């Protein structure tokens, strides 16, 4: 592969993206390249390059030096592009079929060229349109168990693990999560965004001291517990899916954090989707919630028995203690996700896409209420079936 002549960062456009691909000789010299910017996320450019002659495609993802959703007033490190590419490669060692292939990455120009996934749909979009993706929770349960177990102290020599903790230090992106997930939605803050009809519920939430103490504990866990290399933003918009395939994308928020955070964000987003569904279509999502936890915990437990070789590994009760801790963290982090997606800065289409106002507000009240219940009840709720029972009691 040729190395690049130009090494000064500049945001790409559809023309320079094609030039870049040509310079890297990633397509046949006779190809007829077309390019389209398709990024719909909050932070980056995503260019899809297609050879009109063969249909071959690739994606160039480039980080911008600021958050696209806000603009240049919110500067953001370009280093996240390298973190993202390196996490895709690291997680790809354990779940090669569940992440996109990375072809080229360049730290200075902050881009990664990777496999095109346009034969799949963004899971959030599909779920909103009533898809149920039968393999989704089995794949994500396996993704979670393998990526989290194999990057943790349960599988790694302590020197190797601590080297990875250093390599994946990601303070700026973590700060976004610390603010947008754990702090701002729980206080009166400019970044919050909610309908006036939710004012009473939001005021009650801000005045709920027990809820705030429990959220402070979860935030502290996020800040301090370097358990495994997390994806860091595992919502259903970070997943491409079809009936048969699942691919996890966008791990730019990756860092060493508490295992339950990834599990909780995914389950939290499924819970939001479940809340929006009527009683006929809800069971498919409830099944996914149960199956995510069951696949995760079963696979994690198998890996523990197979590959955890510490003298303490077989101590009666230790594995169970860890899984129970991950479970209560999962519920707490899910609860934070429900609340921040309802009243914080970054909303989700599952809720905001509901045009009928009365219904939207009623569902948002439910997500807020369930978010509180999960945060406050996370130690008492011992099984995923108890969480499902809470959801089954909801009526749309
Ligand atoms: C400014 S970034 C807002 C949100 O988008 C990302 O996907 C993360 O979820 C972040 O919290
Ligand atoms: Mg993202």
C-alpha cells in the first residue's frame, strides 16, 4: 500500500475522499469511483465510496475536530479516530464476525477505512419500523461476553491489561458521557432538552435526593472501575443488523470501564424500544432483553471456567458475586440511559419520532419512571425476569 503524500489534517469532502482512496490504491485502477457523505451521527463524517463498475464499496470515517451535532464551539480530540480503529481491531480478535473489518487507519488525518455495511440497516431504524432481528440479542450477548471477558483481568496478564488501560485512555469522550449521561440530566443544565409537559416530572427527578446519590455512585463507578475495554456507546444506533447478521460499529467512546455499562446501554435502548411498542409487538423486544442478559451471562460464565486461571477463579461464590455485581450495574446504567435519552441532550428517534404528542409525552413519563426504578432498585432486582415483569406492567 502507498503511504500518503499529504499529512496535514483537513476535513475530507466527497472529492478529496475519492482522491484519498485512489492514492491508497484500494480499488482497481480502472474503477469508476463515486462518493456520498452518509454520516447521520453526532460527531463524524462518513463517506461511502462505490466503484460503479463492480459495485465494490468501502467506508471512510473521519473525525472532525469538534462535535458535528453542536458545531465548532464544542472542540473534540481527533485521537478518537485512532481509538475507534484500534478498538475495532482489538474486539475483532474475539468477535471477528460481529465488527466491521478495518483496512487502513491514519492517526494524523483522523480517518479509518473500513468494510461497507450498507446491505444492513441501523438496528434502531429497523426496530422502530417493526423489525425484530431474530439474532440480534444472541449476537450482542456474545459480543458483550467475549469482548469484555477477554479484555479484563479475568483473561489478561496484569501487565498486558494495564498496558491496554493506558492505550485506551479516552478522557475527552469519557467526559461527554460523564456529563451527558450521569450529570446534566439530573440537574438544571443548559444541555437538557425536554418538552414543557414534562416539567413536573423533571423537577421531581431533580429534587429526588436518593436518586441523585445512587446516580452519583454509578458515575463514580464509571470514573474509576477499569474492568474491561468497553465499546462505550453501545446503543442500537451503533449496531447494523439484518435477519442473519449483526455488526457493532462506532466504538469511539471506548475506554476501560465497568462491564455493566456496555450491557446496560444496550439493554436500556431495548427497554426504550419496548416501551414504544404495543402489546402485540412488545414481546419480541422483551425476548431480546432477556436473551441479551442470558446469552451474556452464560457465555461469560463459560469463558470464566475455560480461561480464567487465577488461584481464586474456582472459589465458591466468586463468579456468582461478579455476575451479580455486573447485573446490578447493568440495571443502574440502563436507568441512566433511559433518563438521559428522554430529557438530556442526545435523544432517540424511538421516542422523539412519535408525532402524536400525548402518546409521546406519556411514553416519556414511563421511561423516566422506569429509569428511576432501575437506578434505585438495582440491588433488589435479582433477575432479568423481574425487569421484564416491570415492563409487562406498562400499558401504552
Ligand atoms: C455530543 S455526543 C452526544 C451523544 O452521541 C453519542 O453517540 C453518545 O451517545 C453521546 O452521548
Ligand atoms: Mg456514535
